[in-house]
């Protein structure tokens, strides 16, 4: 019932987006479908649909650029110089954070690197990064290059965990078992989405929220997540090149110095 009510409440937002028509998409078996119909779009995990207002907003900014150039940094509806700060108030609720815990900047993978530089400080005893075996390729490469940056052997230091034979998702008990067994040597745990809440002692837990932000409710602060990053062009529909985000929990305000950035 809650889902049905929510669907009704959110329904009008559908009108705010352009939904591709089947006839404009790469060929499918057209005998099966009415090609004048809207497609049923399941690719928000790759690129969210275009909000109808985007063109208007972009034109306003292009106009401003044309008319007043550098003065646009400081004046107008959306002064460019505080472009990130003007959306922090909206973003903090989407990820469940305090304003002071987030920075909106760059792209997801850049933010992941900055966060790893902040949190991954390997020692001879604690030097591993635990992640999913089928992590998103760019996440996998980012972790690999972080290990290389510290002169670590990637085979030895990337502890990958995969679902059981015939299963699609990781079981919490399996993750906990790895943490129990190898916890002392793990420096950082990086997972995607929100499948897990992990109580780990001695290592940091970070999340890649690419597929979670704008899709499910997030409470990064209350959950005590150490760090997280996300992008805005998937379920947040910001379009390619949209500004990404980084989160560092308030509890680290005095212990972790974010590498090369500050939260708001
Ligand atoms: C989409 C996605 C990315 C993409 O990162 P970019 O820096 O925007 O290329 C990274 N990780 C995950 C898990 C993703 O789903």
C-alpha cells in the first residue's frame, strides 16, 4: 500500500522528464511493440533521463556567459563561483548527511581517489583493501592504482569477495567471516550500494553510491559510514558531466585530513 501511495504521489514528476520513444531508439523487434510508445526506461543506472527544464537552465547560463562573461561568477540566479554550494542543501538530504560532511566536486572516480588518499594509510600489518570481486571496472582499477601508489603487491593486497556459487549477491555472514578472519590486515573496505551495514573495528568502510543515490533512501551520517562517493548523472538525472559528491563522516573531523579537498 505504501508503495502504491508513493507511486501516486510521485506520479506527476514523470511529466518533468523526456522519455525516449521506441522509434528513436536503436532497432528492436518492432513487430513486438508499438513504436510510437514511450520506452519503459530501465537504464537510469547508466544515464538518467533528461529533465525538461535542463535546456532552459542551460540557455540562461549560456546567455549570461555571452552577455557578462566573467561577471557571471558572482551575479545572476546561480553565481558560478558557488555553483557547488547552492546544491549542498538539496544533496545532504538525498544522502542523509550534514552539510559539513559533503563536498560536491569532480567526477565519482576522482572523488574515490581523493577519499582513498585520505583513508588508506597502509602499514606493514594493515594493508589490504576488501572489495567485491565484481566491482565496477573503474572502481577496481582505482583500487589497484591506490595499492600501486603505495608500492603494494596488488594480488596480495586486494582482498576480493564474491557471492557463493549460484548466487548473485554477497551474504552478510560471508563478509563478516572475512572481516573476522583477516580483519587485522584490512585497512579499508569498499563496497557499492547499500547492501551492507558493517560493524568493523580498526578499518574504515566506504561506499560507492553510484547506483544508490537518488534510488534508495540513504542515511550516511546515522549509519556511521566512514566515507562515500557518488555521481549525479545516473538516478539523479544531472546529465553527463554533472558534478559528483564525496562524504566524510563528522566523526573524522579531527582525525582524518581529507586529501586535497575540504568538505563544506
Ligand atoms: C557509474 C559508476 C562509476 C562511474 O564513475 P565515473 O567516475 O563517473 O566514470 C563508478 N563506480 C560505479 C559503481 C558506478 O556504477
